């Protein structure tokens, strides 16, 4: 990964992404679709778990969830949790990590389009994608600001 393009990705996150992608059961972890997540997504999901673990009660919750679920499911939960907090979203709002196709959402062509705040989330995802930021980043605004400063 190019640190200029992904300023929020540290060497540790890069190694975590490589380790997860190197596992033989990665396709199983990604619901039999190994193309569902990029290295950038895995790094962002790893960061989301790291952020979530800062709260002792959430740390215990993640450990409990990992007993029953896959790493990917737990990481997606962590991304959702972080985005809801960092973006100060209401419980009914859509975080960026829920948007699968921002263009279709903005055009009203999928179910995402009818969720509260989906258009705002889709616009944020498009901005994140343009800057090389995963939709799973736990702090989208901070990541965008860092990327824009690096850019220029």
C-alpha cells in the first residue's frame, strides 16, 4: 500500500491486512466472495476493531462476538459502531459502511436509497473512494481531512 495514497494506514495495519488476506480460509471469512474486500478494506476494518477495543465494555463485547462469529462480521460491526460515533449519527441513520453501491443509492435504484441518511452516506462514500479511503474506515471525516492534506 502506498502511504501517500492511504495516509491513515500504518505499517501495522498493512501487516494485519496481509496476514488476514494470506489465510487459507479468507474466502470463508468473506462469505465465499474473496473479492468483497480489498487490502484497503481489511486495513480499515482492522483499524475499526482497534478503535472499538479502546472502550473496555466494547472490548469484552468484541471478544464475545469473536467466539460465535467470523472476524469479518465482528470487524463490520466495529466499523458500524465507530462510524455511528465519529459521525454522530442517529440510530436510524445510514453509516457509509452500509452503502454498497453509492451511485445506485444516489439514483434511488436500490433499497439503500430509502434508508434515512443514505444519500448523505453515499456522497461521503464517493468522496472517500475518490481519495482511496475504504468505506469501512472508522473515522471517515478524519481520514478525508488527512488525505486532503497529503494531497495538497
